[in-house]
C-alpha cells in the first residue's frame, strides 16, 4: 500500500515515562467489546455507534444490590431514568428488580410503558404539572414533594381523590458538601422540612411514606452520606415519636461516582472514586446505629444511576482526518462530537484505538465533526498516530450521554445492546432526515405556491 | 373458655357420666358411650347400679370441686361405674346393697383421685386399679354384711328376660342362642362382654361394633391381642382340650394390648409388636395372679391388664432414646387422633421444639462447608456451617483476590441469630493475609451467645476489633456482633457458625436447625442448609405480620357479603391456661387453636362445628409464612382428621399405623401486593386437597384478602357449591 505523505515536522522531544521497550504507549488496542468486534459493529450499524453491554449492566446492578443488601436488610434500587432512559436499558434494570425514579411527566410515561407498576415509580423533581401529579396519584406512585407550591397543589388535588396520594419529602441538608444542593426540596436545618412534614401529616389528605435527600453528584467522599443518613434517620425518628407517623423508607438518592476521571483531576478516577461498597458501608452502618429495632429498620432506597450504567456504555467512532494546528500540535478529527459525547465537558474520557497502531505516540487534540469551536473532546491526549479511517473506542459513556445528546448539526447515531452472549441488538435506530422532518410544520405561506398568489389589485 | 351453655353443671355431669362408659375403652366417643350405656342394661340390675354409681361419683367430684375438665372426660367416675356394675351383677338389690353401692362409688372416686395424684406425676394412669381396690375391700367385708344377698339372677336370667320383654324377647334370645358361632369369634365376643361382667356373644358383638365405630386401630389391636392370646394359650396348653374359658382368656389381653399398642403409645408397626409382646405377659399374670388371689378369696378381674399396661408404659418412660415407640404426648382419647396429630405435629410444629435461629448475616450467602464438611467440619466439630458471598460467576472476590478487601464477604456485618446474652468475646486476633492460616488461635475472633439454658451459638473468624458487644450484653436478633474477617484458621474471609450446648470456644458442636430461610427461591423451615446452597433470611412483611398478629381480645365480625341481613359470626381471640391462643366463634362454639412465631402463623387444631365459617378459615389459612413470596406455592400437610369420606377414612385408619395412602395437603400462594415492602393490600390463595392413589380431590379453595394490616375478607369455593361464599371481616372495636 502506498504510504500517505505527511509533511515533516520538527517538534520538541517529549520522551514521556520510559519503560524497557522505550517510550512505548500504554494504550492497548480495544478490538472487541464484550466479544463483538468493533469493526463488525461499525460495519453493520454505521459509525459512530453507541454500544451497551447487557452483561455489564446486570453485573453492576447485582454488585450494587449485593453491596447494600449484605449490609442492610431492606434495600431497593430505583433506576434513575434521566441517566439513561433507553427502554432496553430500563428494562434490563427492571428485570433485575429495580424500581423507577423519574423526574418528569415524560419519564413517568416511559416508566409506565416499560411495565413498571405505579407504586414502584418514585416521582421526583421540581417541575411536575397538575396533570402529572394527578396521574401519579391515580397510579399510586410516590410523589417526592419539592416545594410548598407543589404541596399546596397536591393538597388541593387530593380532595377529589378516593385514595390518599402517597408522598415523600425531598429534604436538602448540610452534609458538609460544597456547594450545598439547597435548590431541591425543603431545607432541613432551617425547619422548612419539618414544617412541610407537619403540614402533610396534619392535613390528613396525604400519606407520608418516605424521606428523600440527594446530597450531590459524583461524590468522591463517603462521609457526607453518613451525615445525610444520620440526619434523615433522626428526622424519621421525629416523625414517629412526635407525629406518630412511621416512615416507611429513607431515600438516600444517588450521586455515586463512576470510575471516569474528572477534568482537572490529578489521579485517574479508578484510583480516586470510592467503590459502592464503601458508600454502602457508611450508610448501612449509620442506619444500624440510628436506634431502630432490627425488624423495624426503614426500607433504604437508592437512586443510583451513573455508577450502574457508565462503564457499560461505549462509543465507537472513526477518524475523519488528522491535521496540525498553528502551534504544531497534532489534531485528530473524529466523526462524533460533543453533541453526542456530552460528558466530555466533565470527564477526560479514556479513548482507545480499535485496531493495530504504531508504537509512536503523540499528544493530540481530539475534535468532533461539528463546525463549531466548542466541539473538542479531549484537549490533549497521548495517543498513537491515528489515520483517517482508523476506529476508536470511547469508554464509560453509558451515563447521561444517551439522554443529554443533541441533534445538532449532525444526526444522532444508532445504539446497540450486546446481550449476555455478545450478540448485538439494535435498541435505537439512527436518526434520519425523515424522522426530524416529521415533527416540523411549515406555515402555508412558506410552501411553494401551487397557484400564483393573487397580486393585490392596484389602482391603475 | 368463655362461659357457654356447654358448661352448665347439668350438662357437665351428663357428659361425665356418659363418657365414664366409653372411657373404659379409652374413648370419648359419645355414640360408643351411649351404646355401652345401653349394653350395660342387658343386665338391668347391673346397668342401673353402674349408672347410679357413676352419677354418684361424678356428682361427688363436682361437689368436692375437682377439675371440671378432667371430670368431663369421665376419668373420675368410670371406676365407680365399674364398681356399680360389679356390685349390681353379684348382689341382690336392697337397702344394705344401696348403702354398699354408695360407699363403693365414693370410695372409687376417692381412690381414683388419690391414686391419680400419686401416679400422675410419674406419668402413669391409674387405669382401673381404684375399682380393684374397692372390690377387694368390699368383697371380704361383704361376707360380714349379712343383709347383703348374693344375686342368683345370673343363673335364672331367662326368667328375668321373660319378666322384662315377655314372649317376644324370649324368642329372640332363643333365636340368638340358636346361633352357633365358631369357637374363636364366640370366645372373643364373650371376652369383650366380660368387661361389663356379662357373658353374651350378642353384647360382645355390639361392643365390638362400637369399638370399631370408635376406633379402627383399637379394634384391630383387640383382634390381634385375642389371636395372640389364643395362640399362646394353645402353645402352652393353659386351656386343655380346646376348652377355652373366656373368663380366663378374658378381656385383660384385649384391654392391655389396646392400652400399650394404641392409647399410651403412638400406634405403629412397632406398637403392634409391643402389644403382641404384652399378651404372654398378661397371660402369665392372669394365670399366676388368678390362683394367688383365689387363695385370698379375691377376684383378679382387671388386675393383669392394669399391671401389664403400667409395666409396659413405665419402662418406655425410663428410656433414653425414644425414636421407637414414642409415647402419646397429649391424650386425645382415640388412637387415630393420637397418631394423626403426632405425625402432623412432628412435621409441622417443630417451631415449638426449637429456639428460632436466623442466619447470622444479611443478604444471600452460600454455604461453602456444611455439616460433616471435608476440610475442617470433622469429629466433634462436624455440625458447623461456613458461609461466603459469591457473585454470579461463582467467585468470592473481585479483582485479583490478593487483598482481604477484595473478598465480597470481608467486613460484612455478622448478626445475632436470635435474642441472647453475650457470654464470650474474642476480638484481638489479627486477620491472616489471604492464603495463610493461624492454627494456634484456630477459632480467631469469636462471639458466643447464650439463647437458652444449654443452647449457645458461636460465630468465628471475625475481623479484629469489629465486635461492638462485650460479655454480659443482651442482644436482640439481628443486632450486630461484628464483621466477617479472616482471623484464626481461615485462609480466606468466611463466616463460621455453629450451635453448641456449652459456652466455651472450642465446644463440640450440636446439630440444630435454622428456623426459616430461603434456599434460592425455596422456603425451608427447621432444616440445616447443605453445602452449596445459597441461603438468606426470609424478608418479613409488615402487612402479613400485622394481619396475623391476632392478639388476645381481638374480635372480628364475619358477614356473608351476599346476604348482609344474616347475622355476623363473631370470632374472638382467647388464651387458655397453657398460654395457647385460639380463635373462638361465638355463634357456633367452634375453636381453632393457632400459633404465631416471628415468621409464621399456623393453625394447630380445630374443635367443633365443621359447618362454621371458622372451619373454612382454619382450612384456608392453615399455615401462612409472614413473608411476601410471590411465585411458588408453599405446601403443608393437614392432619388426616380432615378426611370425610367414611370408606376412605376407615380404610386409612386400619392401615394408618403401617402406611399412609391418603394425603390431605395444603398449598398457599401469595400475590397481588401493591408494594412488596409495605403493601397495603395483598392476597393469599390457598387450596386444601386430598391426594390418594394418584388422584387429587380439591376440598376448598380460598382467596384471603388482606387490607391495611387486617384480614378483610375471604372468598371460599367449596367443590359442591356453584358460587363462592364471600365473607367480609370487620374488626370490632
């Protein structure tokens, strides 16, 4: 094969850490995902392509359940829909026993369509319409109240209902996390939460079943969960002793980190993120010591999202071009950009070549295909020299990307799920122009004229 | 028991007198009793004297304030009845005779109470010893009572019959006497009739039929004993020239065999052998005592039976190992009932035998070494369990497994298996690195709990300094004892659990079952998990717990939903003197005993009207695990008393000591919970069935509706009814 010509370049020697093979890259070719060849997947479903591993999804879920259930007797996970609400993904988790945690009417509908029984849907979030509240109440789902206006709305609504709607109170509290997430729910320390709880109980129209908090996201310390669990348990204890209202469950929310590396982190995420076991240890330990009788311990609900799905997702793509920037840095242009890989704003994603590569490596900027300056996937990553047509694998992209991706400039690609045997199943088709067009409506006057518009009569 | 018309003094006395008759045959069967009462009047004078004596004794027992429940069984009066029958048979009526009867009846009562008080604590029944005492006291004395005349009616009894029944009765008797029964049945029947001091194959036949009506097992035992005695007699030549005297053969063999083979011992093939073994002993006693007592001028009567029975019972009481020939724990006055209740209790009511132990951890663990496990559960320490956590791929660790923390079970909480007192804590021994063992301090960090006198449990190989408890602490089931570690003889983190009878670390182990647990999806009760089983504790359900709490004083009105005008049947929970709880139906007087433990609700017995709704509920909620387990059916076994078909029932009764071919079964399914953790409503669907010869007949299917922590309704479908019976339950404030 004729070698492609590349203009010679003088650059500063950057030896990097040496090993006995010289400055050979640590990068390893990832030719297969769960036994399926990257090359074949891209050939069959097109490039770029999101790939999810069912095996990993299940393994993650089972590990998470084991981490908590071997430490605490009654634990239930509620799958955080916003993290990834692809039906196939949700159903894998529901099959494993997860409930649904939704934060909008649309997600609520999706959960119902995925066959989740109404009572097993937790309806969170600050933006629930009256109609959505009504639907949730009729389906006997638990409504996690976020603010007083919602409480009043629901109190009004409950008057006309045969059955008391079940509610939980979203509490925000000082767990030592900065910045404190005080925009969701009722504040604990200033008495707002107790006020809300008292009103709910006093009204007699709502059934208070749970307390909920969610102290942050991508938490790299376990301690705040202990503080939060303690505060929620104390609050539940007060409900029991002062209001004679036993609390059925404590919902500690989510926020557990995956092993992705945050931008600006000194060490990789695999070294810094505490495992779910460590979080479970702190939470369970705190609740065991909170004073409940062993058989009366409240149910512990967790809304883990990212930690369950992130490392089960891969983004496969293809190099479109390479170029030199003005300062001599190498740039590689890939066929997916930040419109698909939203999380590249947060993480330094690990990216592996999917095929054989030279042992020479060079720091390179990874750009997406957008005609937009922000479309930069990695500012600088040490990679082998990739050429047009080479395929790459981005790791740990399962969380948020398939919900926060945008149809911007380019269309969104297909998603496949690799089942336990590594067989690919397409779970979302690639978008087409027709798909996009069908929602659009063009006012009549912008349509091509079937008849020549009548010219206004002019005085002659 | 609440006061009901059932317990008026008159009814009490009537029952006591009536049952005095059947109790002679260890029965409470009222029909049998009535038949015996009737038969006693085959000799009218004796019948009247027996009835009078029984009445006197029962009345005396009532006036003297003896236990009403015992009185009701006839236990205080049957000896007086025998005394009356004997006196009536042998003496002519008259004033002196009446006086002697009065004295005899009261003496029989006093001796019964006194002897019962002396023998009772030794586990022995007085049998008819009081009757013998009275007769032996009266017989020599009577010789000096010159006003007392011997009865000659026994000789001229046909005159008597003519006086009572005239010509027709006489002809009937002639016709009956024309019956030439073969020697063997004739002797058998005459022997039976001799219990009432009579000598009539007809009375014997009716008695035999009555005995058969009361109990197939007792009847078959009587036949077995008779045949045994016959054979023994033939072999030893006691009865020369085939002239078998029924008085010699007597009822002693029969009664002793029934007592030791079916009444005081649970009927079985072994008990039949035991009964057969009693026959030669009785024969020796009959021959020996007969001639011995004759010198004193005393009749032996039932003395051989009493001695044989008590001897055979007492030696069984002194055994160490009672696997064979188990004694009747609670006398139900029917060999069948005793047997069925015993086998059923053995299967079902183990909860009463054991301290309920839970698994000492949370979540699903695998048994990696069971009882008599290969590496270390050997010899005196064989009855121990090792547990580890494994993932779906069967690995016990993540990553390389180089560090203790890589092991799934490492540092997981270890919990108290039941309430108890901490008697020993060791927590200073370091964890071993993976792959190394500490054979010097082989148990590692350990906590020993005492749950009951002589019952200790031990968890070992804990992580150092992970135990928050110290000796003397009281812990509740499920409280933290420490964390799983790798101290002691443990190459990789695991949990060692054993039960022992002594409080020391290193005590020998004791085989002891775990109360309730899940093995995979299957429920296990009072078993020991085997190696390789994945086990976890039953998740208890608050709604089921609440709905089947049924505290004493709880009342429930049950109405027919399709017939709201009909009066409700009220059920109420009571506690008896033995702290057993039962549901009592105020309308029908039916009683259903139940037992409630931490994890299960079960009915243990039902007495009373089987057309009551309570009986339907008894069959519907026979056993309910207080855990929501949708999916597989939970099976259980009813006692055979559920069987109604007379042919099948009698056939099974005859065969029962040897083989069971009818199986009344119960199956329960849980479904319809709106929330698996805190359901406000859920349904139990149960099925009561009869299985025999590969056939299955449904007796009752029921849907039980539970709403908001209470029993809300029942939907009962009986096979012969076209539409289900819908019952609504409302708690009464």
